[in-house]
C-alpha cells in the first residue's frame, strides 16, 4: 500500500475491457443498424443506461446494478440487467420491473423486454466495489482502511488480484493526490486474463474523488464466472479466436 510514484504517471494506458473486446469479451450493445440509424440508436443506448442507472442505483431501491447489456431486433429491445439484488429490481409481485418496462417503452417508443441476471459473487465485481468505496468516501470514512477492507474481501472471495486507486482531495486535504492499494497480481497486457475494471466518482463536499478498480479473476476458460450473459455464441467464437 503506497502513494503512486512518478514512475506510474507515464506510459500508454488502455481500458482493460476495450482492450479485450472482440477477442475474449463481447460488446455490451449487441445490434446492427444501417448507417442512417446508427447514431440515433447509439444515443438511445446511452439514455437507456443513464436512466436505468439513475432509477436503480442512485435512488431507492439501490439495487446494486453492475452492468446493462442491450440487444435489439427489428421488433423489440431487450435490456439485460446484472444485479447483486434481483429482488429489489423485480419488486413486490413484479411491480418494479413492470414500472421500469413501461417507462423504458415510453422513453424509446419500442417494445421492451427486461431480463435480470443475479451476480452471485458481488465481492469481486469491480463496479460494485468502486461504488461501495465511493459511498464510503462520501461518508468521510478512513479511505486507507476502506480500501484495505475491500481488497482483502475480494481476495477471500476468489479474486486472483485487485488494485484500487483513489485520486482527489483525500481526507479533505488542500492538495489533491493519488493513493493506490493492491493485492495479488493483475496481468493487464495478457489478453486471456479476465480483468474487470470500473471507474466511479465520489462527489464529496470538498470536490470529486475518482475511484478506479481492477479485479483479476483468473484466465478465461479456467472457470465460468456468474457473468453468463457474456458466454453467448459470439463470446464463445471470440474466445476460440483468442486461443489460436
């Protein structure tokens, strides 16, 4: 556990997910469209993700949604939600999911189908870890202890390596700085490595603090994690190409 030194400020960095798209990872939006419609659908995808995130993550019931996948056919739009609390998304007798479906249909003007996938091990989901750390920073908790607890919890729950980096006016200090905690290994340049990455922002009274999380879950193919939506036919073909 140490402050990040100047040697880590230089270098060519890439998003771990974007680096693997088409090789071991599949796209989070799965549809094809003619050139004239592409821009409109892309903006619609962005609006859907923002709407669902605000509805389920930023306001009650705080459903711990990690990922939103979108699939389109000519007739309907399928929204696949990965969440650690599926009961909160569905609601009592399915009321919440019905309301969400109705609101998304009004937003898009299309027939919407919502599918829910449960995250069985939220302790090693990078997005949920980043959101948890972000919430704790808002409550002015000790960031060193908070980061250490998250890292140890992830390692105990099956992660092969984890790194959490926070940057900003840590502890309300006058000058912003970066602080980095890591356990295990994170092979960022290995395409067959399953590295989950997330970025969250903690809006504190003294400014925004950025939280970055990398979680190494092992090699693709060693085991299948709970992200079953990514083990689609397209994902299988992509991984087969990556192994050649």
